């Protein structure tokens, strides 16, 4: 298998381009990081779209509750006569007209409410209630999404969080969700949540495509931990001698050399790698599994290099490298930075066309085999 580019490749490219000897020079890594961020955020690249599914859980209202706001075994304690669902710690509870956030599930019959979003005063025994889940944590690499689909292809409408809160506070309806919103996750400040309303009576799934963030660049292939020692392979198992493999390397690229004593480089370099694969599962500092076995096992220890992939469509490679050069020029305040920007812009425009997965024609009008001429479109919304 072959990958378009790694973090090490990008660093080595700038070393050669800028005639710099040290790969640790901060300006090189800063330029690569800036280019990576700029190119991937330039547009919603098809390559970075991911299909995701969220299982919506059904509301629970069996039995009754008592709420002791203070002074009980736990502060802000809810006691159920029934059995709280296992997901309750990520849900909410409503009694009367007040909705509260559940902080923890202490046991199958005891819940603790959030310090701020709680009932604020005791709730008498035998009070009816509903435990429900309207907020679902999104993937760690989530950036944005547009359309949500339920199982019957029901398409929901997006609203702002303040409108969502209005519905949640003033309407306790349940059934088929028809609106959604996205906001920060109150239980994890580094994540986002998808909120749906109303909550469901029957469990079902919700599907959508989201635009993900590219993989973080961490392993440069130039540090001791990424090249020290030698490795052999047997099937999908990589075994090292004096290696320093780490769990965070899962998803990184490992390249195997075929020249004694030399760390492998790119295919066009003086010591090209022989084979490469994706590191999959960490076992120990001297053992890792890879996604697929190599074409030929390596029985005698060889040098290797581990580096993170530049997580972009191969069609974006030239644009990324031109942006690296442009960012390096900006960092070093070179005189021809405008020319570097022009070369980058040209490559980016080419990449936008080459990376477009759909070649379906687009029409200016309202559909049909030939579309509708712009000259025939109405002048205003009141016309045909």
C-alpha cells in the first residue's frame, strides 16, 4: 500500500526547499502546522466527510421519585421506585415543569443531579417523572454537519441553541424529533453535543454525514522514539528490539527499510522505504500490530521510521506543499512571498477541482434534464 505524504515527508521537503539542515527548526514545523490547518479548513473537502450514527434512547418513566435537595446520603439526590436506565448519567430528568441535568447514577435506584441545573427544592414522594436523553456527544474529530436523517428518512430542521432551550423548557412533548441543534458538551469542555427534540418514545437511530478534523500531527519521524532500534514482522505483528513504540502511534505510518543501518526515507530519496503500513494496535514498547500483513515478512531486523500521515486527499498534496512553502516564506519574511502565495492559490484551485468526488452537472434553474436558463429566472420571489 502507498500513502501520499507523511509529517516526515513534509518536514524533509521544507528542509530541502529552504536549505535548512535541522529538522527541529521551529520555523519548519510551524510552517507545516499552519499549512495543514489552512488547507484542510479552506473548504469542506469530500475526503474529510464521515458517516456517523447515533442510537437515540427511549424515554423512561416507570414508577415514581423522591428528591432530597440537601442533607441526604448524597446532595441533590433522586430516589426512584423503579430502575434507572444505565444511560441515565448522560441524560436529564423532568418532574412537573422543571427539567434537571443528571450528574451521576449512584446506583440502579439513586441519581445525583447537577450542581446548577437541579430541582432547587425537595420533591415529595410518589412524584411522577420522565428520564430522557436529548443530548448526544459527537465524535472527537467533529467539526460541522448539515442534515440529520431518522430511520424513515425524516429530515429534521436546524435551530439555534436558544430556540432549542425554549422548546425544551416550554413543551414536554415526546415522539418523532423534528429539530436539532449543536452546542458545547457541558460534561466535556473539549467536545460538542447534538441536541434533538422532542425526545423519542421508541429507540431508533439517527444518521448523518459530518465534516471531521484531520488527524493531529504528533510524530514527525525525526525523534529518537520513532526510529530507535530495529524491527521484524510476522504476519500483522511487528516486533522490535530496543524500540520505544507508544500507544499514541496507533494510526501512524510505519515504513520499513531495506538498506542496512539506514533509516528509510521517501521513494525518491537516497534510502527509499521498502514497504509501509498503518500501525493499528499497541501491545508494548516492542510490539505493535499493523492493519495488514506485509507482502513479504521481514525476518532479519531492519531500520524503520514512524510518522503521522498528512490526512488529506492525495489530490491536495501539491496544494499542501505549496502552502508549506508559502507559510515558510511568511515566517522568514522572504521578499518573494507574494509569488509563493500565487503558486499556492493556483495549486489550491487545481486541488479543489481534482478532489471533487462528484461530477454530476449542476444547473442554475429548478431541475430537469437541461435546467433553466439564468435569463429565464424570475426577478423576485413574487414572480413565477
